């Protein structure tokens, strides 16, 4: 068996080369709109979360698949600069995943994604020793069978599994019972459970799949989490928004950081909200990754959006 160094966090999932196009306003059908800037940057849900964790001092490993094009070199260089151990498989004669991201004057982004089927990570592509001995596994569920295999090994080895899910991918019902920290997009719980009330849907998700924590990120409304006994809500931070790309990726990375630090759930959620907010103050999925002390300063001094659920507004986390 190949010798692999033990790491804190393993991420198995998406990468993408983001072509970021800044517009004053999003065009309506048939319009011509002048764009301001174009940047080509590395992104992808899991890849970006892993880079953030590494930036904050955790030892990380990314497992994914790239094409054999020039975009693959962008990703490899980004992992090398950050210090991430990258276990990357190559799909020959294939372009790496691409995202066209339109960012309007308010900072909101619209994503167009192209990903060749040959880039799909398969269970046979994985090695158990990439997962074993880590302190946390992060998956996004896009290549669901591979994510399920990785999560199965993690569960057998007592490694907590964190998931970032925004779509009900084929096979996701096999993955869900293996997730300990199920942190999903705002409308995912209703689509998964058929329950339109968010609180009831989060409770049902936990009851149905046995996660330790079920949570939904709510954009500028913050995050709501259910731990089986009570709800935990944290509002989002009010910051000058440049680009919302990667906010969810940073939230998950910061949640993992707090989890491995042994923090209470409320502090984890608040730290994650602050990290996500700061990422929105710069362009690109990883443009606003700030140092831990900068994130904690925002937690102590920042302004919160109005709460949409009952929550303490003046909590200071040391």
C-alpha cells in the first residue's frame, strides 16, 4: 500500500476553472451588456474549501480529477502555492471543468458550468489510505458514488464527514446516512424532504439520516442549524460585497476549522458566517480568504444583518 502522510482534512469533490466576468447589471434576454473585467481563477466547492483550511494552518489533502489542458496547470499551481497535498487523477484528451461566472453590480453571481463526464471521480479511483487517519472528510456529493465510498471508509475509521450539498444528485440517498455534519443550501431541505417549513425539514433530515448536525446556509440571512435538541441561528455579517462566489465554500471550510478546534457549535457557525462574509469582499471563489485573526476581529466588531430567527445580537466570542 502507498504510504500517505496523515492530514487534518481530506476533500473529495469538485474543482472548476472559473472565468469571472464582472457586469454593471445582469442582462435581460436579447440585450447587449458591456462587461468590465474578466479573470480566470481556480475554484470549485471542495477544492476551494480545502485551500482555505490549508491557509488557516490545517494540513490538507485534495482528491479530484482534472483534464490534461492548460487549466489543469492553474489548479496544480494553486494547490502547490497553498501547500495542499493534491491527489489528482487525469482524464486524458479532456478539458478540465469550467465555470462561467457572471457577477453583477451588487456582487451576486450567476454560474454556468460545463464538466465532461470523463472528469467524474469513480469509487475505483480512490485509495482508502487517502482517507484513513485524517481528522475530517469533506465531500460535495457531485460524484456521488465516489463521495459515498470515501464517506464509508471515513465512517468505518471514525472520521467525521462534512457535506456541502445543493442538489439532489442520483444516489444521494446512499450518501446521506454517512454524513455527520450535513450543511446544505437554503432550498435543499424542502426539496429533499417535501417539507416546506425549514425548521421541520431540518429536523426531518436529521431524523431520517442520523446526522449529528443538519444546517442550511441562508445567504445574507445567515445560517440555521439543528443539533437534535435545539436550533442554533447566526445572522450574516454586513460587509461591502464585491462577489459572492465561493461564500458557501468558505462557510464549510470555516465550519470544519472550528469543528477540529473543538469549538461549541454557536462559535463554529459564527466563525463560518464571518469567513464567508469576508470572502465576498474580493473577487473569486478564494479571493477573500482572510487570516483567522481577521475573521475573529469581524466576529467581535462587525455589524450583523437583521436576524430572521431569534438569536442573541451582541454575543462576543473570545
